[in-house]
C-alpha cells in the first residue's frame, strides 16, 4: 500500500513494508521510517470449534 504525499518529514510517498520485527511505513524520497504497533490476532472461535471437531473424529 502506498500513501501519496503522506510523509511528515518531506511530504513524500509512504509505503507499507514488513520485516522480521513487524510492519512499518517508509518514505520513498527521504527514508523516513515509522514502526506500526503490533496487533495481536484473536483466535477465531468458529475455527477453533472446527479444529476441536476434527481432533475428536481423528
């Protein structure tokens, strides 16, 4: 994803990237970096119920 003219430092273009430490926004023009907060995903109860069913039938 690219956010055009969104860099707070130079008004350049930010793009979303990811590495082993998590997601971040980086500016194409000046190199500005902003780490994005980690969002822990909650397990889907429907999916967990399906997995429990599979374990019982196996």
